[in-house]
C-alpha cells in the first residue's frame, strides 16, 4: 500500500502559485464598501469632535454671561466635583471647567 500512496503523490500535481492573483469582483466590491464606510465613520467622528468643541466654547460663554439660578442635583454622588447646575442654561457650578 505504501507504493500506491507514493505513486498517487507523484501523479498529483500541486497548484502553482500565480504571481498575478485574480480577485473576485465581489471581494473588490466589499473592499470598496468597507473603505467608504470607514471614511464615513471618520467624517462622522470629525463632525462629533468639532460639535463637542463648539459646545465647550458655548458653555464657556454661558458660564460668564448667564444670570445663573443654581439648583442642587440630587442624583449626584457624594464624591462628584460639583453638585449644582444652572436651571437656566444647564452649566455646572464649577468655574474651572469653563476657564
């Protein structure tokens, strides 16, 4: 039987490695879709980052310009940095956060 196995392995030809691989068009389409989705995510992340930056600037202005009516936030934990917020504009009573 060892002779049969040896003869089979000699007669079977192994596929040769092509230097030029042919990529299925479905795979190419999926790769392109993935790239577009990643670009879309990047754009959305940039938009979010810019919006957060704008909100921070607006909160700085609100902290300086609003005539605050401070309210105690009962949902705060004992170790929160501040427990008061303005019921008018929504900023927290901590000047350090808005300087």
